[in-house]
């Protein structure tokens, strides 16, 4: 998508303007763009970038500075002209901060606005450093960091005390002006805030939820971050579904939790009271489907126990098993990462997220 915009703009002799985040989330995107540059000649000479934010008081020589992070993770490896890179300057003296922020906004205007704004999300729903209760029309400014943000950043600063109290950030208004927005979330620790962002009430407590009002905003999540979305956690409440064994099991465990009853004690009324009429119709009555799930679970436990046995034996024969699998000692097989694409809803559309096809996201 990003490469497409860069190529398309270049073909028309125009600049592509990217709004960029830092953090663990976009690392894979930067790596892929670097690969496209090296292997497929993706040209960044007509690209202009604006970073979302920078810690106040940090210069580019500091380990945690976003300017330094961007150089090391992206800019040093592509052919972007240095004068096309814009990042708020964390060392701006206090008396010049207002002017610096105004100039940042003016620079975005001068190049005709941002074509695509990439975003990560904080566990408290912040985007950039627009913390809970930021004004929706806010522009680039100095913002005071939320305690959750400072706690999450503590690892980078060798303790919470080292985390700056303030940062310069693009405002929510600045972000919403981008023509296209893509918010990316990876990992289980983002699942709750992603649910609130995509499906919760519109509230200033979760700044990212206002992205639902944008004309072209997409949420890109991996399987772990999607876990609590209705379409993944309880798809049966959204309408007709194909009842795979996995979904039947998921529904029964959910029903047992909701009703506070053991699996084998569930009755037809529990199913009806929790919108599981379709499951009851196709796989009921309650007792029979509950017994089926119970048997699968027992069989699953037995096979997990026996494969653990095999694994233990392999560990004892470590050398042989490593040679066979061609893995380095101690290296674990990583499950394939899958992504989901969710079109962020705009007001007036049907309730519940629209989850597109699963597939490799980048
Ligand atoms: C910081 C940045 C945000 C970023 C967030 C999430 O607070 N200011 O722009 O989205 O961290 O970081 P991560 O991607 O590491 O989860």
C-alpha cells in the first residue's frame, strides 16, 4: 500500500507524504520497505516524512530519541533526502516551542498534507502522544504523558523515573487531516484496547476510537490483537455462521463462563438466553452438544499429554532431534503470524466490525 502510493506519486511527478510512527509495531513495515528499496529499487527520493512525536528534552544522540530510532530502523537504509525528513525537535528551547509546533504544521501544509498516516496504539488508546482526553481538534503541541504511557516506556529508560514527563506530538486534528490512516496493532496486550477502539462507545478516554469517524481509516491487527473483537470472540452474535468444531467448542466454553455453569450442566434455556439459538438448532439439544465438546476436550488433553511425552523423549536425545529439524539449540518454532484487516466503522453503518480476509499483512 505504502510502496504503491510512493510509485503512483512518482509516476505523476509528485511527492509522496508519509506520516510515520515509532515503536515495536512498525518495525516489520520499515524492514519490508528497506527490502523493496534494495531488491526492487523502490525510490524514496520523492518521499517526504513527518514523524508523529518526540520526547521533550531528548536529542538525537540519546538512545531513546525517536529521531535516532528512525535513523537506525529506516532512514539510514533508504535514499530519502535528509531535508525531506521532519521529526519534532526534542531539544527546542521552551520559549520556541509554540513556534516550532506551528512551523511543523506549516511544513505539512506546504507539501499538500499527509497521503498516508501510519499509527501504532498505546494500551490506553493513545495515538502519537495524544493521551486520553486529548481534544479531537488538537494540533502539534507539547503533551504531558499519561502514567500508563510512562510505565510502558519504562523499559527503554531503565525505570519509570527516567521517562520524560512531556513530548511534542502531532495533534488528533493533524492526524485526522491525513487522506488515509492505517492503525496497526500486534500482540495480545493490545487486544482489549483494540476492542474498545473498534467497537466501544466513542469516548475521549480512548482517543483512537475517533478514527471511526475518518473517511478512510483501516485497522490492521494480528490474530492475537484481534482476539477480543466480536467477530473473533463471539461471531455468533453477529449473524449466521458455519459451525466448525472449533467454533462449537469456543461457543460452549463462552456460554459456560457467561452462565456460570459447568459444561455438562448447560440446558437449552442457557443457549436461548445467550443468542445461541442457531447452535441449538443445528447441533442440539444442549446435553448432546455439551457432551460432544466435553469428549473433544478430554481427547485433546490426552493427546497433549502424549505429545508432551514425545517432546520430553526428544529433549533427552537433543542432538539428534536438532539435527533432524535443522534448528539451532533452544530455538523454538514460531507459529506463522496472520493478520486481519478491519475497516474501521464510520457512524451510520451496521454495528459490529467488518473483518476482511485473513492473510499475510506485510
Ligand atoms: C509510543 C509512541 C506511539 C506508539 C506507542 C506504541 O507511546 N508514542 O506512537 O504507537 O508507543 O508502541 P508499540 O508499537 O511499541 O506498542
